[in-house]
């Protein structure tokens, strides 16, 4: 747990140091908010979708292993779930493209 807290704190430091450097220039540089938001939108959407797909695939595989006769019904639900999970990643990509246009 301590390693996670240290990692989180160093991540925050790494994200705030460039903002302080831009502030010291006198405001001549552009804002890095939209670029950071675009990167976070794609990254977090991809992370969440990867976790969701892993859980879905694991549970579907376990369900088919327990009851092979229900493979057809589980497969349909599996594909539907994967499609809905992937739509979240596409929403993150759309948000990133919208924010990229503001850079």
C-alpha cells in the first residue's frame, strides 16, 4: 500500500512540475490542460475497458467451464458485454479528439 501511495504522489508531482514551469514563463505558452485531458481521457478509458474486458472474459470462461451446455447463451451475453465495454473506449477517444482541437 505504501508503494501505491508513493507512486500516486510522484505521479502528481510529475504532472504538476510542467505546469509550474509554464507559469514561470509569463503566460506566453499555451495551456496544457486540453492536451493533458486528451491523454487522460484515452488512457483511463483504455484502462477501464481493459479491466472490464478481463473480468468479463474470465467470468464467461468460468461459466462455460462449469456448465458447457450454456455456452451458446453465455457467448451471446459475452459479445454484447464486450461491445458495450468497447463503446466506453470509443467515447474516450471522441473526447480526446474534441480536446485535441482546442490545443
